[in-house]
C-alpha cells in the first residue's frame, strides 16, 4: 500500500474501519441451511464464532466472565471460585478474563477453577514490558498455563506477531486508547494481524486465532471474518448475529467460517 504524505517530512499508511469495507458476492449463492457457523479453537468447538463478555444463555457462544469482578475484594476461595465458574459455564464452556497486571496471580487460579480458556485482556498489551524496576514478559506465563490462553488487545503487525510468539492460542485485535491518540481502525488492524499470522505459521507451523474486538452486529462480524478474523468478541447483546452472519456467508457463496476469510472485499 502506498503511503500518504502528511507533509514533506512524514508519511503514513491509510487505514480503514469496518464501515469502509464492502463484501463482494462473487460466487454461487449457497442455501442458508448449508452454512456452518461453528468455530474451533484448541480442543473446543463452538456453534458461533463469537465470544460474549459477561454473556450467557446464548447457544453456541463462548461466554467470557470477568474473573477479577468475580473475586472482588474478598480473599479468594478455591471452592467458591470453582462453583462460580461452573455456574457461568452452564452446559457449555466458559472463558475467564483477567487484566495483564494481575495475570501472574490470577491465571493459575483460573485454571484451578476449571475454566476451559483464559483471556488476558487490556487496551494495549505487548508480549514484553520493559521497566527500570525489572522487565516482565507474558511468554513464560502463557507457555506454563495448562489451558488455552487468548491475549490482547493489539493493533499492529509487530505487536500481533510478538503476542503470537508467546504461545497463545489466539490474540485479541482491536481496542486502543482513543483519548491518548491510539485508535487504529479495526479493518486495518485485522488485516495486519492476518499478515502476522501467516508469518507466524510459516515460521512455526502453528496457527494462531485472531479474535476481533469491536464488531457491534452480525454484518460487521462478517466483514471482520472476511478480512481475516476467526471470531469476534463483543460486549453486549448477541441476538441477530447468527442470522446476519449466515445470510451474508450464503449470499457470498461460502459455507464455513474459515473459507469465508477468502471472500472478496472492496473499499468504499
């Protein structure tokens, strides 16, 4: 992509939001009933490629509960935490979310509470943190955790590649801090992470999932997947996601989520 000149001394890439992207129906239309919306990460398969923060009661969705809110200010009790995770799980699977700052403390507790997946989630997360008081990295923690770990957010090729190298099963793409001038448009962030995933796959033979944070409806989820995401993470109601995603995939001529990443897109 050609850079855009900001002025004589600085240039930059142009970036795009999901609203700038249009799906192109360029294959034979498929029957809606033939579309498979399932998503598999590590050993777990879900009916929809959706992670719902504090979500429950929706078939096929992976609910993500805030582990720190679950603990609160009380002294953690292993039995109570296990019971709370079991209640959130219901008849399916559950992921628990912790902040990067408390991950070394809480990730082992989450595993003992029998959560199937662990999410280390922040606005901007890097694989390494450099400090005059001592460096820290997520690699050792993630590689020693007896559960699949998803980590992020990130918005660039380099940060995505470094997070993939921690051994994470998936990375969260999106987020940022708009108030501090860091708000990379999501479509470009996903496409950059897709390039990082290809590089990582070439180097290691390991496929790392991309979970896009931010899509607010099924159509945006479809765009995110077409650009390169494997799934989406949402804060809010997931109703209507399945119908919109299934209709979009069928009209574009695709019957599974993975192949839909090959769908043609254009920029408005």
